[in-house]
């Protein structure tokens, strides 16, 4: 018998170890059973079939829940959004919704898609701003631009300033001032809910940069023309133009505080 034959005999004749031949070794053996592939990434909750990581899912849910997502308010989520932007955008496209990411202002929001020739369910409602809300939007947008032009890091406005401005557009024979003041207070509260204004103290608000997106320069000029026309006949209370397409984000009912 040659040396090669001896080596081959030893190889083929090696004992299988504990258990029947061909079975993996027991707990004390060298081999272990490979886990099932589906066990590698356990779901986030029972029955979970989602494929996105938690961070991407959280950003997607926030975009659906809120009017917009700002890096200043959610820095970690903003980073996750940029990391997973493509797949999040794809998920929104599945719902006929478009993701808009403004990297200059570090704000992301959603917009309803209405493809030509296709009938699609509308998830984001078209709800125009009310007249007083539009007046206040114009006022705070102009204040924001003024403070930016002066080199200020932030712009602020008081409730009384907004009230005085809106009351200036009342009809001269208006007598129910209490009702009009409630209307103004409700409009301020609505802009705060939609995160256009951020209350930093009682009756004092910081104007958030999203107002630049909601009221770009061309829309600002359009509304300014409307405002001049309305001031000529304030008693008629004309309806303001749509702001800014009324489907760039969820309606107030679809947003949170």
C-alpha cells in the first residue's frame, strides 16, 4: 500500500461523530444549523412585512403626518431623509404623491400628483386659506423678508401687530369687532398649527422659513395685487387667490401641531 492510499483511507474512514452518519454534530460538535433567511431581519412588530429600515419608515410617516419636515426641528430625521430619499420618494409615488426637498431651506414636503389622462385618488385635499389667514400670511412673509434683508437671523411678530394689520381691512361700518378679533385669533392659531409661526412666548411668534416656500416671490406679487384690489372695496370681502397651489401639502385636518 502506498503512502497516498494510506492518506485516502484515513480520510474516507473518519468517524461521523455522535449521531447518525451525515447529520450535523450536536451542541458540543463543530457544526451548527444555519438560521433561516427570514430570521436575519426580524420585523418591527408582529406580522411586519415591510422592507424599509426603521429610520426610513419614521421619516415616511412624518412626511405623511405633517405639513412639512424641517431640518431645524428634526435634525436626525432630516439626515435619514437625505440618506433614504430615493426609496421614500418611490413609496410616495406609489400613492400618487410627490416628495419635494428644498435643500437651501432644508425643508421637505409633499404634493399631490394629478397625471394627465389618469383618474387617481386624491389624498391631499385642496383647501384654500381663509381671507384673514391670507392677510396674515402676507404680513408675516413681508416681515420675514424685511428681517432677512436687515441681516437678522430670525424674524418675529406679535399677535397685536397681526391683529392691527388684519383689522385695517375691515369695512368702515363694521361693528362686531369682537367676532372679527376671534376670527383673527383663530387665523393666528391655524398658522401656528401648520408651523408657519412658532410661539416663543405668549403672544409672540417666530416666523418659520417655510413661509418662503408657501409664498414665493411670484405668488407674493399676485396676492399683493389682490390685497390692493380688496382694500379698495373691503366690504365685499373678495376671496383670495389659491395659496400656493393648495395641494403642496396636507390640509390643516391632515397635519399635526
